[in-house]
C-alpha cells in the first residue's frame, strides 16, 4: 500500500534572493513543474496566516497533479537570514484518491516528521552536506512507509476480530490452559515493547500507537503444563475508550504499566484500574495481575520512587514489579509468575 500511494518527497528551502527553492527530492526524475509547484505553494501558504509557522503537519492539495501533500514546516535560527530565522519544508506527496488514509493516520506520522525535521536542523547548523540531508529525507520516506504498513496490518487484524471469534484464540486441545491477559496503560509507557520483549525477545525502538488493540500469543510450559497466553495490548488513546469494554471481555488477568519517568502515566494507573473493574466481572478476591513500573533502565530520568509505587500497589491489592522492555529486566519473569498464579486459581 504505502509504496503505491507515496509518490514523492520534496525538501524546499526559502531563499531570500530567489524565493522558494526545491533543493532535494525523490524520485530524482520528479518533474520540475511539480517540484516548483510544491515549493511555491508550501511556502506561500504562510502569507495567508501572517507568516505563522504551523507546529503540526499540514495537508495541502495539488489538484493540477491529482496529488496532495503532507507538509512539515521547519524553522531554525540563522543569523544570515532576515529576522534571524531560516525556513524550509518537507512535503510528502500522495495520490489525491488516497487522502483518507493520511487524514486518518496523520497523528501517527507526526513524530517521524518531527524527528527528521530536528535532524535536518542539526545538520544545517553543523553545515552538513546535502548528501546527509538527502539521506535523512529518504529515511523519512522509508519510515512513513513502514508505519503505514504496520498500521494497515493492525487495522486488518482489528477487522478480523470485530466479532471476537473464539476460534482465533487457537485450539484448546493441546493446551491445559488458555489465559487471556489484558495489558493497559497510557500511550508510550512501553506496553507493546514489553509484550514484544516477551513474545519475540525484541525491543521496538519506534513507537507506533496501537490501533485499538493488538493481540499476541505465547506458548509456554510451566511444571510440564502447556499454557497458551493471549496478550491483549489495549490502546491508551482517549479515542479508543468506548471500544475498551469489548476488549476487556473474558480477561483473566491484567497488567497495568506506567512509565517511571512520566508522573502522569503513574497517576493514571488508578483510572485504568477503575476502568477495568467497571468492565470486568470482579474476581472473588479482586483482580489478578501486576503493576509494572517500566523504563527502569532510565535511572537518571526516573521521577517515581519505589515508595510511591508500592503504596499504589497496596491500595489496589496488586503486586508491583519494575521492568525494562529495553534490557528485558524482569519481563519474562512476570509473565511466568502470572501464569503460575492463574494456574493455581484454576486448581
């Protein structure tokens, strides 16, 4: 999909002498007419808003070419420019007919554009060569393609699971137990990374918000008992709130994750617990599960201390464990320990 709808990417700089100037582009055979149209329209749009530089991505139409473009505006300090600021843009062009995809996913692409914009600022400040900037532009193009591919796969999975068919959970004959575990927490705390570390012994360094829910499976053996763990990675974004009650259905345990460097994510553990209790039939002795303080490896950035964490764990009657999806610390242990608790609860 992304390879077909992403038509080109253009990097434009505003020159005080010659005006908008498309400096770099891919593919290299992109027509001059289209390059100049992108350069002029993306820069002159600012004159309609008193020169205010948009902080977020902007979608502009190029009807003469049946294309639209996502534009990232880059502003950097430069003493050689009037007003002390230099302006440039990155424009990613796509088919006009496919604009619904980009309108739908634009929030998910923001961080990739921000990262590339900052890298270009760093390169320009260091008087980096155009080859380095061209490499960064092409890297952004590939990153956007990867993100769109990932989002497309997740959305396809969601559609298949819309009715939550039991057969998706796999055959039960070969396993003594099948346990559904929901993993919840604010966006960016490391839910997906923690699950990946356990299921694939991998760490995802590019954060891509989960589209509602992402389901993973891991088969383990505990004391010669075969167990299938079905891990439901629940999206933290507010817009998915209405869907969560469906995703909680049938859960036998919960894992609540917060970021040890993010106080808001810690404070929201109470809200997540309340939301889960509201939508899951209460267990006899309360919920089964753990609270995880993730990113334990970021020692110098930590702002949540152990006393606070243990206090909230006691309040919710859940065990507290600190983990690192990056290093893998305690990740595998918590899933095996939770499996052991679940097996005992069934026996």
